[in-house]
C-alpha cells in the first residue's frame, strides 16, 4: 500500500490559463483549468458537448472572465456545504469551479 507522501510525489497538478478573446473586453478574472497527471477532466467533458453547447460554455466562461460577478441560470456559485460552484449546461453535465480573488479554477 502506498503512503500519502508517495501518492503526492506521483501526482502532478498544473493550471493552464484559458485565453479570452479581445471582443469580450478587459479580463478582470483569469480562467484556469486544472490538469492532473496530464489529464484534464474539464476538457474531456467539454469535448462531449455539442457544438452549440461548447459555444455557449465558451461564451459564459469569457463573460465570467470579463465581469466582476456574472449571474447566469446555469451557474451555481456556492454549492451547499462546499467552497466551490458549478456550471451546469445540462442536468447531467457540469463543470466545477472555485473562485479565489480574481481567478476562477475549473476542475
């Protein structure tokens, strides 16, 4: 059985900055997605969406980056009992995020 320290050493977590197109305006919140051990669950789930759903999510994330506190019916900012929110484009498809200062992390 592996120790917690051995597992930590094997786990590599990266944060990749999502570029925002200039037509959305000035970025005030950076958007990052998490890559764990060269695997990005956010992008894997994103690739499963239809083209229209992908366009809506890209638009929503771009607006999250350029607005201080964006409100949307598919964004739940704080899940009860947790410190993160979710973007839910469909009842069974979702993306989790945390906001720390002026930064969103999608995971």
